[in-house]
């Protein structure tokens, strides 16, 4: 007789769960094998995976994938193409003198230049009498190799390639895709448009995919799926709180969930339940991985006043702040927003000022925002965290806003 078997904890409805570790399940810096979520764009019924797959199947087209920072562009390519077929290069691999085809060849182990003797490649020989001939692998051979092996070239972070180089790459790609070479160019919005999307030579030969920020419901799924796999209970409302704080970034969601697991482990919590009270601690822990201290202090200091004292305003907390300090504080306020129009900024500023005290005026607010933008533009990429344009302040880097809200071990409402 076949009695009811008592299954060990790892067995669940016919599925065998290995003893998964939190760091296998939540992977903020790598391919999330156990917590991959497929999602659809707001404007289409088709999933991003389906669209990208369709795009690369059509011969003769170059795929341009554009989306904000940390939204899952690279992971999407890896998911759809698979690690066996994907060849990833980065815009940062290009210097002004980089030979595009040499880079593309060496990435798959093809030796681009060499010497041959009787048809064999020779890297080193002591034979003085051997007939040596230099060769250069032709572009055609490289393209054929990619086609024969069904490889797809992904040029990731294309915006990192030097500006002049982007056009050269686009020209090479134009010719190659006509011959069946498959390539995807990935970049941040507005950062590499001219070379690819606004290149007349490529018009009519582009498949465009715009990746939008993540919705709370999709982010929630990462937590529910992952904690489920680890046998940890999480209520929908708690998953939602974390999702809101993840600022439309799946990476932040993965980071926070991983840190919640660390906390549960540290507390030796037997119930294995994610509790609302532990979230703030997990947020603080998460910011320990982010290095935006210099960015925040530059923004708070604002441009050099050349010895002139700035006007200060009395806030509700009884302290005095200048306009730059108030602006940074207003960005960090609740609810966390990735896009603040001028009216919202003004409202937040005014609400911070103590009753009956002087408030910053429109002209001064706008001027400070312009100056802040100029200040950040002059600095390295890590400083490009916000974009003030046409009356709206866009948060370009979700990790920065998260740091602003939870960094330095302080709570959002008391960080200044
Ligand atoms: N579909 C997904 N499901 C679950 N988690 C995801 C998904 N896509 C991305 N992530 C998480 O977000 C992290 C960052 O993703 P990815 O590196 O693809 O972003 P990106 O848009 O390429 O970022 P960047 O702008 O820095 O290049 C991943 O390591 C993973 O933890
Ligand atoms: Mg990427």
C-alpha cells in the first residue's frame, strides 16, 4: 500500500526546491534566475521578452533598446538571447582608436590579426626560414562566424562610447545588419539618440524598444516570488511598501529583499515572516552599498557664493536652511517621486517653512534649480543623478533618491 509520504520541507507540490540561499534568490547585481519577472509595457499587450525576441528574429534590422538606469535592460537581453548566444560588449570598451571589428572578433575568441605558415596560424616560431604571411580577419568572416553560430551582439551602455565613435559604430552596424548580422544597441534615454535613432542612414532599419520604469505591482512580484522560494512569509501590503520604496527599480527591490533576509538571519527569527517594523532597518542597510555622499554634499552646498552669505529660511524643525539645502530636502520628502514638477517642488518647499516665516520665491527656486543642474553637469557620471528640464525635475538615478531618503542611517524626515 502506498501511504502518504511526509515530504521534507524542500518539496512542494511536485517541485523540488534545493536548499536555496537568500543570495541565490535575490540577486541585485546579477541575473535573477529564481526571481525573474516578465512584464508588459504600459502601451502594449506584449511582454518585453516577446518584443525583443521578435525584433532580433527579423533579419536586416538593428534593435535599439532604450530605458532608464537600473531598469533591467541588460538582464532582458540575457534572458531573451540566452548566455549561449549573447556576446556582450560595452560602450566603455571603445576608445577613440578602437577597431570595432577587432573588438567584435576577439570577444568570441577569433584572432583578428596573426601570421600564417602553410595555412596555419603562428604566434611564435623559431624557424627563420619559414614563410610567414600577415593576415587580418575580414569583416565578412566575422559576420559569417556570428551567423553560423547564431550569435547576437549586444552593445550595452552605448552612451559610454566616445561621441565620435558612436557614428562609426552605427555605420559599421548598418552595413553588417544588411548581411544578416544581429545586434542590439542598449542605452539610456537621450544619451545616444543621434548616432542610432536619429541617424538617417538607419531609418527604416530600426526596431525600437523603449523600456519603461517598473510599476509597483510588478516589483511586488519579485518579493513574493523570492520570499516564497525561501519559505518566508510576506503579506501583500508589506511587499507593496517595499515596492514603493524601490522607486521603480527592480535592482533596488532585489537589494532590499536580500537585506531583509540578512536581518531575519541576524535576528534568528524562527517565524520567518517579513514584518513591517523591520523595513526601515533594511533600507538603511541597503544604502551602505551606495556611494552618493559627495553628490549630496555638492547639491546641498550649491555653487560657490564667493564669500556672499546666502539667504536662509526657518524650517518647521526650528533650524535655518538655505535654498539649496531645502531643495535637496524637498526631493527626499514623502512620497518618493521620480518626477517632480515645479508646483510639487514649490509646495514641498513651502510646507517645510515654519508658519509665518519667509518662503522662497519662484524666481529664486527656478534659478537655483538651473544652477544645480549646471553644477552637476560639469561633474563625472555619478553626479548626473537629476535632470531639470522644461519645469520638471527628473530623478535619473533611483539609487540616488533612495540614498537621499535612507542614507547615513537617518530617516527621511530627519536627515538634514
Ligand atoms: N526582469 C527582472 N526580474 C527581476 N529582477 C530584475 C529584472 N530585470 C532586472 N532585475 C534586477 O535589476 C538588476 C539590474 O538590472 P540590469 O543590470 O539589467 O539593469 P540596467 O537597466 O541594464 O542597468 P544600467 O542602466 O545600470 O545598465 C538585476 O541585476 C536584477 O537584480
Ligand atoms: Mg545595463
